C-alpha cells in the first residue's frame, strides 16, 4: 500500500463547536492505482489533497506514505522523487516568464545540476509536446496548454504519487480528451494517481476506483462500474 490515511480529522478553526472539514477519513491507495474522489463544492476535496501533500496538518489521525509517517519526511524530501500536487489553479505553479525558464528554475530548486536540469527540461518538453511553447509566458497559454505545462513541471521531480485537484477545470473537450490519455499513460508507467474532481464523466473514464466525499466524510469507495451502476452514486448524490 502506497498511501494510507487512518481516521483523519481536519479543521481550519480551533473551535470545538465548529464541525470539522474532514471527518474520520480512511483511505487506502495501492501502488499504480488511479483513485478518483468526487464531491460537491465545499465538501473538503482540496483540503484532503493538501493534508496528504503535507501542507496542512490534520488534528487527528495518521497518514502513511510508503509505510512511513508523513510527518517523518523532512524538508523537501516529500517533493523529491515522491509526491507532487497539481493545485486547483495550476497557474499558481508558474513563477518565471517562460515555460522553459520555469522548468529550469524548478530543476535547480530540487537539486539537479545544470546538465541534469537541461536534460530533464528537454525530456519533459518533448514528452508533453510543449517544445513549441517553451519561450511563451506560462500565463499566455490556453487552459489546456497551461494544465499540460503544469503537469510537465511536476513530473520534473519524478513523483511516484500524483495528486490532482480538479484537473479538468477550465479546459475544453479536446484538451480533456488529451489529458485523459496523458494520465492513462502516466498510470501505465507506474505512477499512482489520486484525483479529486467534480467531473463525473472524467472520473468514470480514467479511474480504477471512485469515492464520494460529502460534508467531509468519505461515503463510498468502489470500482467505477459498481459506483455508477450501483446504489452508491445515486443514493449519495441524492
Ligand atoms: P472543495 O475543494 O471540495 O470545494 P474545500 O476543501 O476547498 O472543498 O473546502 C472545504 C471547507 O473548508 C469549506 O467549507 C471551505 O469554506 C473551508 N475552507 C477551505 N479552505 C479554508 C481555509 N484556508 N480557511 C478556512 N476555511 C477553509
Ligand atoms: Mg476544491
């Protein structure tokens, strides 16, 4: 098991009267799996991913990544060769004036030397079909291109687990199709993916297991076939 969440509770206020944002979340993800978690706006999807990415601490519960407690990963070690989070607004990932400069800078940040940085940047620009966009300002890309450039940037660090926050938000049908293919390809290469999304069709297409988050609680976790055909989706959606 690559990721194991046990009885996770998270709140933004220290106020005992307030209902927690995440309530007793249990989630186990196997290596190479693609898990999708759906849920309405405000149900805690982004919070859940940020907790797993170590950006917020839960006030109760335990998280293990590769059998090691999340809090035991020190400094940058979590984000090097291990875990990457695609934020709800991927634009926030970009800090430089061109895609290429942004990639090179990120490579330096995670500790590659100059040659490695150049090789890795070339490799990702090629793999993600971004070479013609390398000199463009990241903010001037279309929604779909921006999403792809953001994913490419994250892959510079060779993550084994990819966390995706609403990856289909703001992209057109064609870009969405392309993204689905890309994510399936990453899964084939052995990357474990945990995605939260509104996008039911997309989740059904790409995932091995689907879950539903409702008011901070995980309601069900099944294969897409059972999830959409069986009771769980309709009863929980209702
Ligand atoms: P989702 O991604 O499913 O829309 P979120 O995890 O963003 O849900 O939000 C869950 C709940 O937590 C919401 O009620 C939201 O208002 C609250 N919340 C999210 N982020 C913060 C924050 N930084 N400070 C206080 N409350 C927050
Ligand atoms: Mg969200």
